[in-house]
């Protein structure tokens, strides 16, 4: 085999191992979810989780192969193409097989307030490129020769320092937390365990819990109350008793209520939707949003024919239909939006809400599936990036946690523990205006994707010249 072929095979193997560590370390909880709630044995759950990790590891493996090719053309300096190639691969991961953009590399910067402001310029993909560039520059500093050994790390240090200084100034200036119309919100965290959620004998108690906690939120001055995903233990539109109880409470308290409830649409075949309802203070339904990005293996099973060996999981999963429109909900003179569960990790979806006029971002979720793993924490911090990208407040109501409020700079204003029944109240603002990212969308990421495709085409031949060091 030619040296170039050996180099690419070695790069693929190393990239695969790196990807397995990356995704195995962040998605280690999937077998527990599949075995506990999917009705399949532990060995099969581990096998299914391993397949997911193996699939996702192909993306870093692809990055490694292409960077190896570029290094074959340009010498060690080819490693500086890694940021663009990495983002191109993340963009592909967003779209292939319906997309699974969980724990993008840029998500690692959530909570690093000065640096995370970069998301207002180029989104989470810009943060991914920044992290990859620093890593590439350090690698070149170790393996490169001549001026490259110090120039690349120096450039990375200057870039990070410049972005951090700008980010610190942006937060210090604080225009976004002074503008707009204030509104007090209450986030209801009912803490209903997954095995109790659809128990008919517990339905009345669950509803009473939410109604009582809503009164508590209203007593603290909230005019907007948010319940979690699928918070009603019945279908809101098809249970007259439960529906009437909710409407009466809203009218009595004079608050708006955003909550999750499943929807049924008759037909051949009938359709089920994971939906969010907004009731105005008059009790009327102001808007309904149907979840657009369904959870694989939770709300539908992709590639059912190929996954015949997890038949119990296929049979236990509710086959939901996906919504088609990113609905923005009117509330008086203002407008808000909600992302349901894990679809908040899709930056383009939340951007579409902002483009349609959403002044306040909300997300409702049920993270009871994840138990006491790190998944609820991963989910919360990924959601926080959407606030920075769009320059909006984000409020999050989760059944078992983490519920909280994030300001437009990604700072956590309020945050609950997991598996605790509680009500969180706080002031947020309906905001106008657009960030650079909200105006340009994923243009930066698509440019990286285009570069990646061109680089693959240019380096497709094995007949590369001798490597040269820069």
C-alpha cells in the first residue's frame, strides 16, 4: 500500500477512536434510557447505544482523513484546515438521517461568558471552529517547524484574547438586559417520575399539583406561567374535565399559560403530535406549536427495518408525527416561541423563531428519562447557547429539572436542582433587534461545509506530492 493510503487508514483509525471517546463519554447514558424505558434487555441496550456512538464517531474519523490528506498536500500547515473541516462535519451531522446535533464541540464553551459571546456572531458553529483552531494551533506548535511553531499558537492566543476582551465588553455594556418590556415568569417543575406520568390513578393528583404550583407562581407576581413538556396527564383537547380545570384557573388568576400536551388528529392513519399550547389570560387558546424535531428512539424509530433486533423498543415507542411550521405565539402585543425537548439543540430552528418575530425564547422538556446522569446538565447548557445566538432571554421548564432562566448573554439567572418539586419566578424581557448570527444564520457553517466538499474533491486522488513542512 502507498504511504498516502497508510496515512489515511491510520488517520481514520485514530479519528474513530477519538470519536468513540468523545461520544461514548457524553452519551454513556443512552443504554440506561433504552433498557429502563425501551423495554429491551441490558445487552441489547448496550449494543444499540454502541451503534449510535459508532455512527457518530464516523464524523471525527472523516475529519481526520481529510486533514491527513490536506497535510499530505501542504505539510504540517494543513492541520490549520481542521476548524473548517470539523464544522463542515458538524453541519453534516445536523442534517444526515434527520440530524443529531447533540454536544457540538462549541457547546463546551457554554458558561464561559466572555468567550460564549462569539455565538452572537457565528453561532455554536463559530465556537466549534474556535475550539478546533486553538487545538490545531497547539498541534502545529508541537509538530511544526520554523516560524509555524510559534506563529500558530501566538495567533490562537491573540484571537482568543481579542474575542474574550470583546465579549467581556459586550456583557459589561449590557444593553440587552436594560431594553425591551419586562415580564415576570413562573416556571413550574412538577417532578413527576416517568413511571408515574401516565398512571390513570395518579392523573388527578398530578393535575392538582400543577394547578396549585401555578397559583404559587401567580402569587409571586408572574403574568406568564410555563409548564413542562407533556405536563398534562391527558390530551388537553380531548379531556373536558381537565381542560375546564385549566381554563378556569387561567381565567381566575388572569395569567397566560404555556404548557405541553399531546395532540390527536383523526384520519387514516390517525396522527399524534407532541405539542405546546399557549392560553391567554382569557382562557382562549392563542396558539399551538407542534414539535418539529422528534427524538429518535423516543418518539419514533429511524430505520426500523434495519433495527429488527430491538423489536421491543420499536413496539414501545409512540409513533409521533412531526410538525411542519415554526409557530410564533402571540401574547398581547408581544410574541414568544417554544422549542420542545431536545429540538432546542437545533440552532437553525430557534433562529427561525427569532426571524419570525419571537421576542422571548422558551423551551419545555421532560428530562426524567435521563435519571441522575449528566444528560440533563448537557441539555440545559446546550439550550443556554440559543439565548446568546439570538440575543433573547430564554426560559426553560423541565419536568424533573433543570428549569431556569438564561439572559441574552448566556448568564444563568435562575436554575433548579434535578428531581425537586419547585416553582421558579423571575423577570425577563421581550426583546427586539437582531444579533449578527440571527441576521446571517448559518452562513459561516455553510461556508465551512463548502470548503470541506471542495477540499475532499481536490484531495480525492492518492497521487499527492511529497509532504512539505511549513
